[in-house]
C-alpha cells in the first residue's frame, strides 16, 4: 500500500488484505510487525456497512454444511471477520472486495497514522 504526497492511496496485489475499520488502533499496533506503517484512508459509510453485512466468520459455524474446501472458497468471495475476540470491525478482504475498495477510496484521504 502506498500513499502519495496528495493523500492518494494505491493498493498493490489482490491477496487477502487485513483492515481495521473500527478506528481503534490497539489491535493494529499489536499486529503490525516491526517495520510496518499504520495508514488510514476514508471510504463511504455504505462500503463499511456492506462489509459488515456480508462478512463471514473465519471458522465455519456449526450446521452450515460446507466442506473445509468449500468454506475456504466462500472466504475468497466474502469479507472474513478477523479476530472478533480482539476487537470489532477487523476484516480480511479477499481480492474481489479489495478491487471494490480501490474504486471507492475517497481521493486525497490517505494518511500515515504511525510510521515504524
């Protein structure tokens, strides 16, 4: 992920991207790694609401009836609720959702919250 001097955000790759949409940095600080930056940017509330509504648990709930492989495929389409015991609004976004997010990031809203 890159934020240019004008606050425009570029997200590289299409693998899972873990995001914190809560505004609470405690979890992010804990898991960012030694050399990681914490960045923030704005998206429309409707995008966040859609993530919340469509998100699935990391582990398949009892009674859903999917095989492990099928559940893995579900998480390649839908946002994944990440670490719910550590905080709210933590999600793993698959490639398709990352692509949607790229299109709705509010231009110029990117900023570095904490560097290394």
